[in-house]
C-alpha cells in the first residue's frame, strides 16, 4: 500500500496524522501502566511511558520516511548521522551548553544573588546520572523538534518561517500547564522561543547535522541537573525570582534570557553560517 500522496498534504494535516498515529499506538501501552502503577510511583510511570513513546516514535519515523517519502535513510536526512564530524559537534555542543549554565550561576554568585555549596550526593555519581538523563532528553527532543518537525515545516515554508514556527511549537509544547501557572511563569516563554531558535541556528550552521543541537540542549539540561539535584546553590533572594529564575529554573528569568541571547549571538557570529545564507 502506498502512502506517498500524504506528503502533498498541508503541514497541519501531516502533523495531525503523525500525532494521531503516535497516540493510537502508544495509548494501549500507556493506559495499563498508568492504571497499574500510576498512583504508586508517578515518576517511574512517567519514565516508562515516555520511553515507550520514544521507541514508538522512532519506529513510526522509520515507516514515515519509507512509505511517505520513499526514503530508507530518513534519520540521516534529519541530521542524525554516525560520523566523526557529528560526534565532534555533539561534544562541542555539550561543552557549550554545560559551561553556559555554570557561567550564568557564576555571574549571579558574583552579584551576590546565590551562593554555592557542596553537593548532597557523591559528585561523580551526580555528574554521571545527570549526563545520562540529559543525553536522553536532548536526543529525544532534538530528533523530534529539530529533526522530524523542522523537516516537515521546511517542506511547506521558507527557512525563516519554518524556523520561527518550529521555535513557537517548541515553546508551546513546553508550556502546556494550567492557566495560573502559565501566567506565573510567563517569563519562561520568550526564553523557550529563543532557545528553540538557537538550536535551529546551531543545526543549520553545522551542515544540518543534529549533533550540535543535541549537544547544546543536553549540556544545558546536564548543567542544571547537577546543580539542582545536587542542591549546590542557595538563592539569597536579594532580587526577585523573575530575574534569577522562577522556581529556580535558570531560563525562567531575565538573566537566563540574557544568557540565551548571548549564546545565540555567539553561534551566529563565530560559526560558519553558510547553510543559512543558502
């Protein structure tokens, strides 16, 4: 059976079909898990169901590439290539993301807005656990947002429009919460928009390979994980949370927004942007 005609559908129709198929396959697994262990261990439930969702996503993407676009190497098309250059991009991105996070905390410490303290658990274990979690999150989100979703957008829109829409969808997806929480944490939204656009710019300026965006995303998550889970900082509350970060989330504040702007400027000015100019 051929499904190639689907590639001619408008973007929203293709997005809807993909999400619908993903949900139909995932729900029969997720519902029993939520029913059996959801109340007993919500964290484990989330981990298991999200892992299953991602495995189904990988399976569905493979079928999507083969039957919709007649492409048996769809992951390579999205920028997920097993090459020395892509691994180098990944490592560089990890360093950029991790260091950026710690520089933000260091600047806030210099201003007297927070203080550092020893971690509450063994540091090597903390760093390793954080790395594994961060790589998982970065890989999954970048393959979806800067891989599949960006590719679908670019089929219907220009580079500029597809980049803007991708950033918007990325921010909205991370902002699905009750209205009261949306209002309370609204400063996070422009930061998410900026982060999404930064990750797109990073990918496009690195031969459209996903390694750099996975690395930056994972590095940011990794740095925050180490500080947050290790309880390594204490805010002095000399300034409002909307400056340092609401709920101690570094990008949920003016300082985090400023550092993301600097990160975007660094990527735009110091890295070859030949892909974007083309």
